[in-house]
């Protein structure tokens, strides 16, 4: 068995976060790490 833990889960989380920060300016709407702090 391949040992994949959270491949798509983190992606989904990121997409959700970026949807929340869609209207934000610059990197806040692009990078998840920055968007998380916004």
C-alpha cells in the first residue's frame, strides 16, 4: 500500500481558505500561508 496521508485534504483546505480571501489584495489572495494570517 502506498503511504499517502493528506494529499488532497490540504489542497481542499487551501481552496476553501482562498475562497474566503478572494477579494483581498496581492499575495493575501494567492498564498495560503499569507491568507491564513489575514
